[in-house]
């Protein structure tokens, strides 16, 4: 493995600092443009917008830091739900196949 260059580290640092400055400003601008007009909501400051971004990250992130979504564990409920769906589909197919024979028996009576 090779060490990342100084220029790459500086570039990433500038990007991160720029994102920390720009994203809350964009959020604040959009909020103050839309929310007071549409919902009679409050106007927020830059720091409130930054807090809103951090809160949404905490509430809506998967805990993986935005990475490895293919490998996250869905728990036993997913396989259980899949089994229930397959079971129901199999029984509906069998019921559809049995329905004509039942109606024929009723017609004979």
C-alpha cells in the first residue's frame, strides 16, 4: 500500500470543511424559503440548520456511516416474512386448482 499524498489529504480536508459550511447554508435557505410560506413555520438560523442536518443523520442513518449497505443484517423477520409470503402463494395456487373440482362436485348434486 502507498501513503496518500499531501495534496490529496489537503483536498479532502478542504472538501469536508466546505461541505460543513455549505450544506447548513443550503438547508437554512431552503427551509426559510419554503416552511414559513407553506406551513407558517419558524425561520431558522445557520446553527439550527446544522443541528437539523445532524439530527436527521442520527435518526435516518443506518449506523454504518453510509457504507456497506449490501452487508447489513436485516434480522430474522425478513426470512420469516419471505416464508410466510411463499406459504400463502403456494396455498393460493392449490386453492385455485381445487376450486374447479369443488364446483363440479356441487353441480353434480
